[in-house]
């Protein structure tokens, strides 16, 4: 069997259970059944979960409704390990390429999901040019491929970071909010280029009639996270998995929205299937708004360790977000039928267990 489909219910992790739940929501798939979906950044946290879900859906449905996947990333060796369960499937095709270069011929495609992006502090500071390029040139190259191949829809995976800093006039950001963002900093490369990526989608719609949607994700976590990820929650998870003290490199008063990776991926697909053309939709779990200090305490309680405070290195500080309060209003997405399912406690337990298992194997 392909992907996660061969596991008995009694052995399924919460991640597997959630994949199975979303794979069985027939209304979610009507638009995508029998189509070809291209996914950039396929070996990343979001991309891997997308492939897992689509392949599980293929296992559960009829031949004519199966979805062909074109998975793209830069490192084929990493992709072979990531997708070993479906590598030889007739419904899966891997393309090794850098989206910052013209996209090679991959055949006909119906939908493109642009999920490739640098997404954590170390990347922002050490690959600042690449961070900007992927969100601008990568987006343009994929849009050009879409236009040349007459795709049905382009999905630009955006971020809570486009909202900037909360001006103090709202509790949560709705899709029309715009806060302060100091563009003359190294760290601004990520949110500013995400903003420009959204603007590019609008330009292509105006010029070529391109159908696009934009899911704006809150901070995402889950078992598909990369061990190289340096976001605060990812570092907490890795520490908890190793049974180490949780290191907090600030006062921890920042309050953010989080969402488990399967809920995030379902939000992306829901936006594609039910969202209005040209509009953005926030994706977050409204029950998972939490401060970094509270999050660190949850992790410490889970691992039986304690929270310690440590000054960040200068290279780390360069990649940190300046936002102190960044929570998303998800009313718009909920109005079209999406609802997050995994609480922060359930999600971090599942993720810590998965990372612990991975570390033990390696």
C-alpha cells in the first residue's frame, strides 16, 4: 500500500488519523479528482504533508478520481528518502529543479501549489537572497509555467508574516489588515517578498486572467518538520524529543497563532476548492493562540524537563521576527466550511513522539 494507508487504526498516530479523516471528506476532492497537481517545495513540512494526503486519497478512491502529483524540490536524494513509499507509484512523479530557475518541462498540469520557501530564522539570516528569490522569482517562474500550460488555478502559499507588527488596534489580523513592517532590515526579506509574491499573482490575473488563491498560514508545526528547522516551536520540539531542557531565547511574551500541519494542508486545499478567485484566507487554529513562554512550559511538562533562558547568538537574532503579537482571524475560511481539528496539546504530543522516533532511528 502507498503512503500511510497500510497502517491499522490501532497503530495510527494522530497525524495518520488526520490524514485519513481529510482523505475521506469527499466534498474536498470534487475539484481535484482526476487532475494533476504540481507542488513546489515538496520535501518541506507543508509539501510532504500534501503529498502524504494526496497519495492516501488516491489509495481510498476510484481509479478515475485519482490525482496525479508532480513533486518538485532541489535535492533528489532527500526526496527519495522522503517519498520512498510512493516513489514508484504511477500517480507520483518527482522533478529535481530549483524554482528560481526556469521550470523544466514537466508535462500538463491543472493546479500549481507554490509551497517552496525559506521558512525559519537560520535560513533568513544565512540565505537572505535565496529567501527573497524563491518568493519572487520562484513565484514568477511557476506562474509562467502555469500560463504556458493553461492551468486551472495557482495557489500561492503565503504567511502570517505579511501582516507585519500589530499596531495595537486589533486582537487578531483579518485578511484586510496591514501592520508596520520595517523594510530596511535583513529580516524583512521574508515578509516583504511574500507580499510581492501575492502582488505578482494579482498582476498575472490582470494580465493573463490567471485564477489564483492565497492561503495565509499561521505558524505551522507537525511530524513532517525538518530537523534543520530553527523556528522557536521546532527547537522546543527537538529539545523535548531528546529529553532536554527547553531553551527560551527571549522573555517569551510574544503571542502567536499556531496550526497543526494536517489542518494547515486541509486549509490550503479548502481555499483552493471553495475560496473565491483572487482572495486570501487565513489558516490558523483559534484554540492554539499561545505565548512562547506558555508553549515552552507545555513542552517542558511533556518531556519532564524545565524551561531555561539563554541569550540568542547574533546570527540567530538576525532571523527573528520582530512581531510581538501575531494572531489570525479565521472567520473567513470557517464561513466556507473549514475547521481546525488538532489542539496544540494534541499536536505537540504527536510531533514530539514522531521526532523522538526519528532521532532513535538515526
